[in-house]
C-alpha cells in the first residue's frame, strides 16, 4: 500500500514545487513591470508642427496684423496723383512728361555730367520730393498750384511757382537758378500744375507736404542720432554721409546727407522739424506715413545728427527780413523771441513756439 502511494506523493511534491516557482516568477515579472513603469520615462509624443497661416493681407505676425488693422481704420481720402493715361490727347503731354523726368532725374540734365549744363550738386528733385513729387506725406506737389502765388516769410514777398522751383535749385541742389523762360522750367511747372489740377484753389489736400510730428520735451540729441544713423541709415547713405552714386556716375542712388554734394544750410531740410518729419514718415527706404520704422525720438535725434554735419553754406543774409517771422527752428539769429541759436536749432521747441504765438496774438490785439 505504502509503495503504491509513494510515486503519487513524489509527483504531488513536484507539482507543488513548480507551482511555487511559477508564482515567484509571476510576482517577479509584475514587480519588474512596475519598476520599469516607475523609473523609465514614457516615450514623448511626436511634436505637432503647425504651419503659420497668413491673414487676408499676407501678414503672419501679430505685429503685422495689428499694423494692417490700423491702416484699415484710416479712412482719410488722401490725395492721389492723376493717372498718366489721362494725358492721351493732351497738347501738353510731352512737356508734362519731360517735366516729370526732370524732377526724377535732375542730375542727368544738370549734374556734373549734365546733358544741358553742370549746375547742381548731383542730387535729384525727387530725393526730397519722393516718387517725382507724388508720395503721400513725401513732400509732394499736390498743393503747389492751389496755394501759389503766395506770401513767404523767408523772402518777405509774394512768390510764384517759378521762384519756388528756383529756390530748390539754389538751396537743396546747391546750384544755379533756371531761366524761367527755358523749356526745362516750363516743363517742370507744367508737370507740377498737372499734378495739382484737381485741387481747389487755396486748399491743401490730405497727405500734402509733411505729416505733423509731436515736439520732444527735451532738445534733440545729435549723439543719440548718430546711433540711429549707424543702425538704420548708414547702409544706404554711407559712414561719411556721402551717399552712393549709380554705376554710370550720373546720379545718386542714395543721396548724400552732408558734405559738399549735399543740400546747403539755406535749404528747407536744414530746419530740424522738416528733416525729422521727412525721415519719420518716409525712412528708412520703404517706410510710409502708415507704416513707420522710426520712433519720434529717433526721428528728431537723427535729424539733429545729420544737420550737425558740415555742408555747403549759402548767403542767407536776405532771408527772413522780418525777424519776428522766423520759424521756431530757424537756426540763425538774430531772433525776436529771446531764445538762443542753439535752442532754435535743437530745441526744446515747444517754449519757442508758445512764445512766438503769444507775440503774434499780442501784435494782433494792438493792431
């Protein structure tokens, strides 16, 4: 009996032993899985790359979208130059287009190697009157015909368009006046008249001249302006302000801002407010009144830097015959308001402006 049951007992012992081993293995595997789950980080999901989607105006960045929003809010009806296609059939078409070419490529006709004669510093009229005098707030010609003849305090006399054009030749181009009866002068004036043909007499359309710029509460800083110039102007106008000429050496691709080939100290841009307004809403290249690239401070400071550099002199002894009519930023004395030449050149300008307005009001009250 005992001999018969022994194999069964041995087999049972083996089964029990195997079961124990299996249980231990299962526990070990479970423990190992738990350990792996605890100490080995889970795999990171593949990053999802989102392709940027532009808005309806092609802007990808929020800054660009906000700029566009601001532009869309601007509902002002700015002046726009007449369409040249409308010149078909106009008896003055040839002269008008010649006038435009003279404005755009003045140096080709009157520069160092000018077709007509050597008269100017090599700059073009459109270096100051952008896009041949058609850019909004780019010192365009929209209001010339509607406002001339007019009294100008600088000369103390009534001036016509011919005098105004020659002022630019003698000051901004540092050259000689044109013969008012010449083909070239007539073409320039006819082009200017054509641009302003739809502007009512005595009116200035939106976008004419320069856009207003707020005064600083301090004087403009030439040293701060130098940093602005190096960062945002020097690549085009060069380290010494000499500009860059085209390959043919017939005109400046980027005009000189100082030196013997730049505008003289009798030019309109030598007034700090004019230069600051010009660069604020037109520079660096590509900027516009509704898409600026300079802060107000940068505009004033770079104007102070540029207009502190050497440039040609002009006899301005006959300018502003009534000294009380000198503008707040005319940098040459004597003055009727009691402020210094330095403050008249660099500011702060608000006190000068307020004093001049008070003087005018007082004069009217006594009249």
